C-alpha cells in the first residue's frame, strides 16, 4: 500500500471514530472574516511539524509565533497542516493563527474527504481548503467544491497528473495547485507542474506546490508561468528565505521555462553563436526554440546593442557566459547590462563549477553547461542545482563552438542521469542519428551550421531542420 493510500485509510478511520472535527472543539458560528488567498505577492507559507517524507521538521513549533515570522517577512497567506497522524497538525493550530491574525488568509491543508469537513473548516476560521483531485471521484470533488464556494471560501484544487486535470476540467476551479510531489512515493519532480500547467485551458490562478527549497527553485516556478508559490519545509526551517523570494516578485520575471516547453512534437532546438540580425529572422521562420548569444571570449562574441536591436522574438534568448564573463571588467559590464535590462530570457552558465551561484543582482532563469572529457565528468551533472544541464565537448583552447563531438557512450550515460541536453559537433550529418538513438530533450548546434564563425549557413539550416523533421517522422 502506498503512503497516500495509508493516509487516506487512516483518515477514514479517524472520521468514523472522532468525527469531522477530529475531537477538537469548534465554535458553532464563524467568528473571523473571510479573506481571499489570492494576495500579491501570492506566497503561501506552511505550518508543518512533521511529514512522511522528511520525518520531524520542527516538532516544537509554536504556530502563532511561526505565522508571525512569515507575515513579518512578507508572506501574504498561511497554510496550516491539520492532519494529526502523519503531519502532527491540528485544527487548534488553524484557529489560533486565524484568531491572532484575522485579516491574513489561512488555508486548511488536509486530506479532506467529506463535504461536512468544509462546514467544520469554515466555522474554525479557514479562508480556503485544499482539495486533492487524486483521492476523490469527480462527484465527490464537485460536492465539496460547491460547498466551500457557497461559504465564499477559496478552494486550492490540487492536481498531480493528467487524470487530475481531466477532473478539474469539468469543475474549472479558479485556483489550481500543481504539486511537484508524487503522492505515491513522495518523490519530487519540479518539471511535473510545468508539463501539467500546459493542459489548463481555462482562466485560473496557478500555484506551484512542493519542492521550493530556495530562491532558484522559486524563480524556476515563476519563470514557468505560475502566479504563486506554496512553500513548506524550507520556510519552517528558515523564515528569512521569504524576504528573498518576495524580492524576486518585485523584478520583471522572464517566462523562459514556460515558453521553452510550449511544444512537444520534436526535440527542442537551440542554435548558438548568433551574430547577425538576418540569421535571427531566418531562424525565427524555421521555428527554432532558443537562440544563443555569446558574451565570452569567442569569434562569435556579441554585445548588448545587438540584442537591443533585435527586440522581441518568438524564440527564447539565451546569453552564454563563462567565468571570463564575470572576471573581465568589460565583459562583466556587458553581462550586467543584458541581465538588468532584461535583454535575454535566460543565461547559460558555461564551464562554471557546481558550487557557483549567480548573485541576487544577476539572478534570472538559467541552466548549466558541463564540458565533458570522459565518463567521470558526467557524475558532476547531479551536483548542479539547475533544472537542466547541457553537456558539451571539452576543448583545451575553447569553451565551445569547436565542432568536436561527444562520444556516444558519454551521451548515453548522461541520458540516464537527467533529460538529455546535448551540444558538440551536432549538424546535418548526425542530427537524425542523435535523435533516434538518444532521444534528446534539447539539441544545441553552432559551428557545424556556419559558413564562418558567427555567420550561419541558411542552406545548412534548411537541411538541419529537415533532418529533424525526418527523424521525428520515423521515430
């Protein structure tokens, strides 16, 4: 039996033996105002003592003092775990917090199974309830949802799968929470919410749930197009993190990840080392997903003025930077300009160690690129904090654009660790084989599609995209 099914089984037993209030004395009438959780910034921080996946998080937590810390740091809503057996929560925690902070919205987070639990939640002071699609039938979901909305309570309708989205479609809830946690084994996949979000075809406020450990994860969620965040363990242990996350909301946020993953029909294609406007326009016509602009020592190096002249395009714009980009005075200035003025959608950190972090001043959507010499190097993929790692061929004299290919064995082993993003000697002659053999999520090409460094060959580009199309057709 999965963890989830065990929790639900025990919850049914508790409802039968202790009633809908779980033995907690609840006021006959609600005593506090209803406040919507749809605040700005939409950051919901959780009161949680324990969990099945993490064990004890903070057993001696004072719910009121913890909520006060959240609010002072910038949280606009509080989520309270009220499940007792596995999360050491209680409706008492919820009532204490709401009575102390009546104008702060409070979400009751529990495994709600019956409409009568909504009545209890309302009287206890909850402004919103969590409704988990995967544990209830459509009929049960609709009944509970309607009951909550009659009370003018918000409903955070939580989904984990395409099946859950199908249930949500019939109800069309106003607030959708997409959980990165697999409720069967409690593992985390931050890309799951991004993939499911594309299936929501009605107007809804979307909230990214679980897996937010720091600013970089928060930035990933927001640049995936989510309106808000539900954060648990990380803020329980470190409430100061809230201030840093609030600061992200205050700056323009590129929707890099959302735009990059808008299509599924073929591998994502990035063409790097672009230096001419005419190549930008041509690649736009070909439907390229990402364009790379180099801000590091290279014959393909460009500048901020070039990006300003390009303006808005359909493909995402990626600035490729190396350690030299931050150590050289002039390059550092250019790097700061393109990030601070939002001239690119993301940065590719090429050749940086796993321990490197962008400063808060330069923080924006990013991924790492690892130059691999041999099989031992691919172990470093797991050390990076970025959601994807591009592997590229190593060259002693150049960081990229060498035309060197990565041995098949290294590509294959890398694909076992993470969805494959691959560069290095990719061109017309081998792209079809690479797609069929390794099924990459993204391919990155540069020098093999040029007449000379930085000058793209349109005939080669035509053949390259035709080969991709043929590879998909025979896949």
